[in-house]
C-alpha cells in the first residue's frame, strides 16, 4: 500500500508511521545497550615472562655477522640480476619467434593470394578462349547456313529457268 499525504486520512497515517519507526529505532538501540551491559568482560591475559638475558656480542662477532649478511645480500642481488637477464633473453627470443611466425604467415597469405589471382586469371582466360571458340563455331555455322541458303536459292533459280525453257519448247 502506498501512503499518500493528500488522500483522506493520509496525514494521520504518516504521523503514525513516523512514530512507529521512531519507537522501533529507540527499542533496538536500548536492547543493544542492555545486551552489552550483560556481556561479561574478557579475562585478562597473563603477562609473558621476561626473556632470559643474552650474552653480549663482541665487536668481532658483530662485524663477522655484518660481513656474512653483506655477502648473502650480494649473492641474492647477483641471482636476481641473473634471473632478470634470463627472463629478458627469453622474452626477446619469444618476441623474435612471434615476429618470424607473423612474417611467415604474411608470406603464406601473400603466396596464397598470388596463386588465387593467377588461378582466377587462368580461369578468366579459359572462359574468354571458350567464348571466342564458341563465337567462331557460331560464325562458321551461320556462314555455312548462309552458304546453304544461297546454294538453295541458286538451285531454285536454276530450276525455274529450266522450267521456263521447257515451257517455251513446244
């Protein structure tokens, strides 16, 4: 149900709702405070015993430890430098390998495109040659047809002349 202040009795409903919310907040905060009061405190931790006394180190021992730590640091730095150099060399080799593979792929694509172009040109030439041959055959057939028609006309003409000559003979 949506509360609307403009509806009949809406203002009193809003006041009641506000009062209810306020009472709920007060009750929750009071119960939280009361619960916290009833919780027992955590027991204190026992004190740690004092550390046994160490014998004092001599200057020579301190210098020796410092020298050993310095040598260890130098070894670690050298190992890290070597590892970094190896990683760089591996990365460089991998990059060169990728470049070679890309170059090879590009060359293969170019060769394939060239072959496809040559094949297409050959197919076009073949089609053109076939068309030309078909045209020659067609022209020859037309010429032969025209020749036959001309021969037939000449033959018919000759027959008509013969018929006329025969008609003239009594």
